[in-house]
């Protein structure tokens, strides 16, 4: 059984229930299944070879979700491309994975460059009507794709983590990882056919892990025209939203919206935050506002989304304040010392994971894979402890990743771009706590002697190269960057200096 089969089973059980909905489109399970099968058949006709890559670059829409499901049903490998990215970053990814098929909307098309891949359009932005998704669905209506027999360890998706400098890391997520995620989401959040999941975060990222669990149980996914606080609140108030996965940034903005109250969320029962850490004080504020509906998960692209789960009921126990929950089914989690020994309960070390959720490796990077998966254990780079009840408490991150607004920013990427500016002698990029973003990208910059530079010029320089998410929120000019005895720049000392 493959992950997509959960959806096809539900389509037989709940044919007339609404599966996907937006202001422009409503699809029942029966209608969606027909579209998915037809489009999957079209993908196989364009490229009969199984397990080839299909890249999709588009905004959140019903058509985007349909295309993702069709890729899964075709036995091909889904490669999500961030529509908020830059052309150079998209090119590095597509050059790396060499997709045979690319799918985009008009916005995504602006980021993509011509290649030998078949280029399909989700809208009318293309020049060839025969390569429009709706045209292909009509052409192959009533047909069923060739069955998939790749096996549970074959690749379902390649999701990229890392940056635009050096080789990007394509995480190969196997079918077994997706199946484990579906089982744990359905069981953990007690998903039923009465649920309505409000889609607020990009389906190219963490939200994708909720698509099949919801569709497995006959629930509805509601897509918004906009994800501003007013639109999100309206979706819960007027459309009966029961669940959502949001970055802390958006939750804070929703809570701060003028006139909003708990009554605007009459059916909400699972508000899941993720994509960025949240201080315990903030969790308390969320629970005071929304009630006992707040939950969270811990995972990473290499072990997607749900290594641990903290249900809303678990937050009631004061002992769990600051925890990200307990290990889910089909996975094993431990704390490991630097010398590779499993540590006892209560001791701090690196979080390691093994089991069904773990990736098979990084795309065409065997050395990096060997550094990350050792004796079956995935080394997460996160530091934490597990208490005597099995609850995980994260303490810090070994890898110097900045998580801002739910997006991972790698300081080296930003540092390399900043260093290319003629005014910059040296720089260090790091995260600082931020009320809105969780963490904000900051940069300490040492200019060349006698040179001056407006901070907005450097921010714009990064924004042009990497996009607005990577651009520092603030530039700090220092005469000299603090260093260790061996000349290494000390980011901890910079943070202390700026506090």
C-alpha cells in the first residue's frame, strides 16, 4: 500500500463529501479522484519511466493540491519548489534533480527557466493550451495510471533543505515515511470526516504532511485566497475550520487582529504550531486565548514533521511546559553523546531518530548522508533531553540554523552574499529573538577601513540575491568582529554585545 491509496480508499467511502474547497472551486472526493487519476495517467504518458522527478512551483490552490496528488498517483517523485524563492535558487534545485516534468502557475513561471523538461501549467499562463492541466485532465478522463510497484523504501518526494550556495541538499523521503506520517497524524489528532483543515502555510513545506491524513478520513481542506489575519479568522468563523497548521508568526498576527476573540473560532479543536520554536510564555498566551486546542510537533525534513507530538490535552500538565511531546509510532528517539553513546533520561545531548520516518539519504550526496545517518540513527543537530515520562525538551540547535516565520535560513548563505558587496570586509549572520518572526535574521558587519555604507543597501543586496525571507531585518556595524583565540568569529559574543 502506498500513501496515495489512503486517499483513493476514502474517495470510495465518501464520494459526495467535499475534499478540496476554495472561493473559486469545490471538489468532491469522487470528482477529485477522477481528476487525480486522469492527470496521473497524463504524466505517465509524457514520461513512462517510473520514479522520475516532477517539480511543482506554485501558490496554494486547489489545482496545486490536485497536481501533487497526481504526481504521487503516477509513481513519480514530487519535488516542491518554493514560489517565494528566487530564480537562482530554483535553478540550482532543478539543475540538481533534473526533472522530466515541471508544473507551475503564472507566479511560479516567473522563477523557472526553460529546460528540456515538459512544462505544464496550472492556469492559462502557458503558450501551448495542450499543456494546460485542465486540458490534460479532459484528454485522459476515465483512464487509470499504471500501478506503482517501487516498494516502500523508494522515494516519494525530494524536499530541499539548505541554501543557494554550495550544493543544495535534497532529502529523499521514502514511501514508508509518508505512510508513518499519515498514521500518526490521523491517530494523534483524531482526524474525522467532520474536520475542516484551513490551509494557511505553503503546501510546499510542512502543510504537505497534512494533505493525505485529512484526505484519508474524508475531511475537507479549505484553501484561502489570502492568508492575512482577517481572511484566516473569517475562514474559521464562517467556514467551520476545525484544524490548521501555522507558523508562530501568523498565529501572533491573528491574535493581534483588531476585534478578534475566541468566539471567532467556534469549531477549532487543533491549532498546531510548527516551523519555528515557540517560547513557553507564548504557548501560555495561545492557550489563554484559544483554549485547550493548541498542539505542536517536532521533526525535520529528514524525518518529516512528526517525530514527536504534543496534543492539546498534554499541555494541561504543568510538567509539560516547554516540551514538544513524546515519540510517535513507528519511530524511535534517543539522546546521544558526542562519542555516540545513548544517554539516560534527563541528560542533555543530541536528539537522534531512527525508524520509518527517517529519510533514505540526500540526493546524490552519499558522503553527507553518511555523516547524518550513522548506524541507523539520524543525527538531527538539535540538543535536548528526554524526561522519565518520555517527553522531549529541546534546548538548543547544534546547526546554526535561523528559523524565521517558519522558514529555515542558513547563515552561511547570507554571509556569502553579504561578503560579495564591495563595502563589506567581514560579516556574521545569526538569529535574534523576535516577537513577530520567532527569530529574525541579523547581521554583524565589519566594513573595509574608511568605507561607509547604508544598512538598507546591504539588506537590498541580500534581498536581490536570495529573496526577502533571507534578508537581514537589521544590520549591526562593528569596528571588529569578536573572535576566539584561534581567530574564529564568536556569534555568541556578538549576540551578548548587542543585547
